[in-house]
C-alpha cells in the first residue's frame, strides 16, 4: 500500500504517543507505521475487529488492537461487537472460543499458536476420568480445544473459575487440564477437586523464593499472581486472579509498588496504563502468544491462509457451545455463592 509521507508521519506520532512509555522510540514507530496503517485500512474496508489478548506484544495491543482484554472479556466482545469478521490475536483456543460463541462470524487467528495447557489433553482423553469418576462433574479451563470442551460439563476462565466450580451440582469435580489451578481450587472452593497433569509453561516458572525475595526487598509491595501459578506461590501473594482481575486490583489500589507474577504482556500493559506506579520483579514470556507478530495480522487481512480461519466440526461445536453456555449460567449462580475480593470486573 502506498501511503503519503504525512499519513506515515501522523501514524508514527500516534504510535509513539501509545508506545513511548514502554521504551519505544519515534524511529521504532516509524518502522512499523506502514504496517499498522495498512492493517487499519484493510480492517476498515473489511469491517473487521481486532481483539488482542493482554499477553500480546505492545505493537499489536496498542498499535492495531481495537480491544485488549482477558480470555473472558474478549469472548464477550466477540459476541457483542457488530463486526462479522474477527481477527483474534491470541492462542488458537481463544479463537475457537470466539467462533463457538459466534458460529456465523468469520474468525481468524494471525498464526496458529498452541498452548502448553490446551496441548496437554485431547477430547478422547477426557473419557477416561469420565468413566473412572462417574459421580464427578467435569469442568474444563478455557485453555483447551473445542473437542475437550465438548467432552466437559462446563467450561470456565480464570475470571469465573471459582464461581463455576462452586455452582456445579456435584461435590466432586474433575478439573482439566491445569494441574496447578486445580490444586489452587482445593483451597479456593469447597469442592473435592480431581486434577489433570497440564501446566502453563509461563506460570509454573515462578518460584516461592522469588516472591519472598521481592517482599523482603520492597516493603509495601503488592504482589499479584495468576491462579495458574503453584499453590505455594499463590499462598504468598496479596491477590490471585486472572489478568483483568490483576489490572483491576492495581487500578483500585493506593499502593505504589507492584509485582505481577505472570506473562510479560501484562507487565507491558501495567507500564503503559499505570505510569505513576512502579513495577518490580521479573516476568516470563509465553512462547506461544509471542509467536504472533504484526506482519501476521497484516497477512491475515491481506491474504489469509486456510488454516487461519477457525473451523469446528458441527458435532463438536454443538457440545462445546453447550459447555460454554453452561459456564455463563453457572457463573451467575456462583456469584450468589462466592464472595469475591477486589478485581475481575470484565473490562
Ligand atoms: P486470562 O483468562 O486471565 O486472560 O488468562 C488466560 C491465559 O492464557 C493465562 O495464561
């Protein structure tokens, strides 16, 4: 696409306003301006909307994303937004969730990116615990493929997992596929939780000693962790919740120093959106989420490959939709059972 020098200059300035808090220079912004301009033009021509998970890179989140959010809020946005074409910048399973909730819309992912949790279980494998624990309910975390959702009684996300599990009619719950979140649910809920062996490669990387060290070195620090972290880590923090819950906690907090025990995209959001607050400690990059680059978003709009379109066979889609529908119902019932602390309003 040919752009006038003034359009490119204005675009670079727009990007710089958004990205300079994250250390981007005007030169950096000038380099990506032709790409972001073309993405914006194609998006407008195609009446598409770009959804970016909080673990995406800043140029995607702030350069071209129409909405940034967690897995829950982006699924809701996919449903409420009028656009018939959705470019979902995230792992494949999130694109699948958007497609399940919006079967008549076109949903594309810029890259087919896996997820260590989603890749740890197949639909077929869910049948073994179903047989072994016939009285248990099966709840699957959203980080799972449609075929796994289809075999589960209900789905959940990090933002409603406690409510969903509490509201399940069974006392015994098989929680798949996140082992560490399952272990956390043993203390966060009143249910007997049977776990699976999946882990998130980002969150299992954080250890208790790192958290203790930050606590010692920064008096007054507030430490926030994703419930995909080990229970020993979660026990040491001030708040455990999903990515939006963490941002909401920071927004509402008068504290000046924070540590976010999660993926680096969220720390980028923190730096961009709370420049007056200090962030300490380290973060870990998700090798799956970070596979997606700006040029992939452009390519998905310019010349999409067949594998970028989310397609789900009808027999799987029907049952997976039912599992997501059950999530929305149980979430509402669970709200009357669970008293939550700060955080997790959907942004
Ligand atoms: P959220 O639902 O909090 O966005 O988390 C999704 C995820 O993949 C965390 O690793």
